[in-house]
């Protein structure tokens, strides 16, 4: 199914602890009722292989990518990146299907925002399930940033979501929920 | 006097692997070692104690390309262990999903191998990304085939990448009559494209077979007529889908399988004595570097009836359709022949599918700890998952993925090829290395002796 106007893709592997941030945010977003022109995808590890085939250049205008990013901040901090900020990769090796190069190719036609969260632990190559508290707490904030980016006002529901989340992880509540 | 050359990492496939090759004075491979250098990841350990619903979801995350195959094999291994038979319509949806997966995966592989091939009648290699004709039309066709496959996968499987619909006992949701019609329309469009694309690919492959040389790093390398030949035998469980029962399919018997240790199989430590800085991309490993495949290999060597076997498209065609062509090109041709098969199998499943039928079994047993297995014919070959489930919890879990089988077989197939073409042989197997990593070693008495070797 070709994608609609706005695509939100959560990337990462839940088997490597905080690398599961993207899919976790997608899970939260899927609980919301979003406009018909929005599609939320759990891209997992297959982002570069599967997301680009479904972008319809005639229709898709906005692409929001959610992933972890190491930008040297406190774990759980969120940053918004433009494609220009990402170093260009190239088509050459096993990891050649890197996300950056195709993004550079389409950036003039599609408005791309990358939302990155500073991870605390990425266990690669050992498998471990579960996000760290810091990164878990960043999920509601990220949901709000995504909604802002795509221009959807979700009113008080998001506040509720945030409170639920804090009740769920009482020991770290109130630490990062400031913005 | 033999020399040793190393290509690391190998390119244009999924994951991390390398080639250590012992070659003669003419550059012909005497001993080839192809090995995974992706570290051990331990999904089996993670699965223990989880519910039987969770484990297939975990398994689907080991690879970015084949989540569908791993989900299906995982779910069916659970069903085999708890002895649950699923309704016919649920099975049909899984077959549709399976075909969709194979279709988009083969199309992706074309993009990876086309740069080795030539435009027929010229000495120009194919660049799949060029805006120029005739390649542009082909690239667009590949793109459309993948679009069709992913869309059908999304309808039948719930999500386009990590399918959410398969569950232990069947499928969560049936597809509506409208969804069925949509899949049908797409499959019919896909069938026309698949025929055209298969013809194109086979023409390009046959052209390569007829050539005397291929250009690698600015040199003309002679292509041997027996490029990629081996005598290792084949293994496949079904032309399209797979099997989880010996009664249904006597060709895969877990008791005939044994995994040997990499240090019994691969070369020991050797020094690199041949180097070619012009080899794409970035030259081969520097002279004087040490290579030690025995210790570096991240996978065991699975043997069936005591020997490594080939799995994948050619194995399926040899076992079920009397295909008998050997070598790398034969293997590639077999893969292209599967294009229309994916769609005809999908169309027959759609024909039979009843949108009002039941998709979940009435009764789902919780398991008594007996061993169950499922062999799924993934795009790259037989993907076997084994599980023991008791009271809904997984006691033991193991995955035996396609590329693991092919490592040793392909290593044997390298003998006799010029080392510059070794990667062409490797790519013929459509390797997906990241999930191939798996390290459980069983000794002569079938006991597990080593979970992990490397520091």
C-alpha cells in the first residue's frame, strides 16, 4: 500500500535494549486516532529496505523518522535533526543500505525530520529486551514532538498518556518531563 | 606455491562476512573459506521463559529482511510443540504472506547482483541506479514488484515489515472480501510483471554465462564454465511453503541434523600473502595480516546426514521440479524461475480463501514440553525453528537459519574459481548473514557442548 501524505517511521531493534525506542514510540502512536493522511510504521531494522519502496513521490510530503542517536547528551534527551545534519553514507558495503543516502536523495521532494533520542544502553551484539528508564520516560515527550511536527493537536489525551506513563514507572517520574 | 588472499568485508549482501582464500599461482581458489563475522547474539537464551506468543515476535527481530519468514517459522514451531492444528483459511493467509515475502526479497536481491552482470551485447556493467534506459525500466519494474509484494504482505500480515497478524493457533484477523479482491488484483498485475522480469533476468544471466571474461578492478578475469559448482547435495521441504511434520514431509528430519564446530571445519591461522589494492571496494586485506577462520567464524557448520547441503531456490527446484543446472548461474536462474511461482501460488491460495472462514483454532493446547519444529521455505532457503513449550511458556528454543547451511556449501563451491569472482559466487546464495549467526554446538552424543567460543 503506498503511503499517504505523512509517514512516521520508528526504526530500531527492541532486542538491543534502548535501540527499541523507535518501535516503542510507534506503539504509543498507534494507540491514537490520527488523521487519514498519516501512516505510522514500525520499520524495525528493515527501514532502508522497506520504507522507501512505499513512498509515493506524488503524494508523500512529510517523513518523520524516530530512532536513537548518539549526540553526547544525557540519556533520554531528544533532538530534532534535519537530513543536512546527517553524514552522507554511500552505496558500497554490507551496511550500504544505510538510511542516510536515500534520505539525501529525496530530501528536496519530501520534508524529512529525524527525531533522535540519546540512548543509555545499546547491548549489541548481545540481546536484551527492555528500554532504560530514561529512554522510557522520553516516549511521551517524543509523541508530543511528533504530533507537533505533523500539526496534530491532540489536546489533553497526551497529558493523560504522560501521566499514565509516569505512574507506570514511579521511581523515575518527574525527571525528564519538563518540556 | 599457494598464496592467501582475504576479502573483508564482502559487499552487496546483508550483514558482515568475509572470504579467506588459498589460491594457486594463477589465482585459482584451492581452498575457500566463507565465514560470518557477525558476533553471537543469543536469541535462544532470550526466548527461554517467555510465552509462546512472545517468542515468534522476538524471533522476527533478528533480521531486517526476513521478519515474515521468522515469524511464520516461530509460530509454527510453537504450534508443532503444543500440537495445534490451524484452520485452513488461516493457513491460506500464511501462504499468501509467505509468497509476498519471497517476491519482494528476490526482487531486492536482483538489485544487489545486477552490478556484476553486463547489458547483453555490450561490455558495460549494469548500474541499477542509472536514470538511463534500458536499465531504468527494469529498476522501475523491480520497484513495482516490491511495492505489490509489500502491499499484499501488509494486507495479509497486518503490517508491511514486522507482520502482526500471525499468532499461535492461526491468525488474529481474517481478510475481508474487499481485501481479498484487492490482493487478487495486485497479484494479477504482479504475475505479468514477474514473467517479463524473469525473462529479462534470465537473458542477462545467460549472457554472463556465455562471456569469456568479467572485469574486476580494471582487469579482465576469465569466467570458468563451472563457476560455483559443488557436489554437496540439496535440502528443501516444500516448493513454496514449508513443513512442520515428518508425516507431511519426510525430507527434513531433525534427527538427521547435526552441527559441527567451526574449528573442525575452517582453515587455521594463516598469513595474508597476496594483496590487490585495485579490488573493489577499497582493495583486499593488507599483506602480512593474520587471518584465522577457525576462531573468527561466528557460526557452526550444520550438517544433514553428515555433510553440508545447499538450501534456497535451486534446492527447492531440484527437489520438487526436476531442475538440474549446477553452478552460480544455475542457482540465479532458479531464483528467477520462482518469480511466477510466487504469484501463481498466491493466486491459488486466494482462490481457495474464504473471507468468512474461521482463522483461529477452537482449542489451543498449552503444551507438555515436547519438541516441535517448523521448517519454513524462506527466500534464502529452509529456515528451521525448534521449540519446546510447556504450559504456554517456552522451555527451549533454537533457530537454524538458511544462510548458516549455505556457508560451508558455498565455501566448497568456491574451489576452482578465480578469487576475483569469489564474491559473485557468494552473492548467488543471496546471503543474509546477520541472522545466520547462531552458535549452539552439539557433540557426538547430541549434547550441547559450547554455546559460545569466541572472546
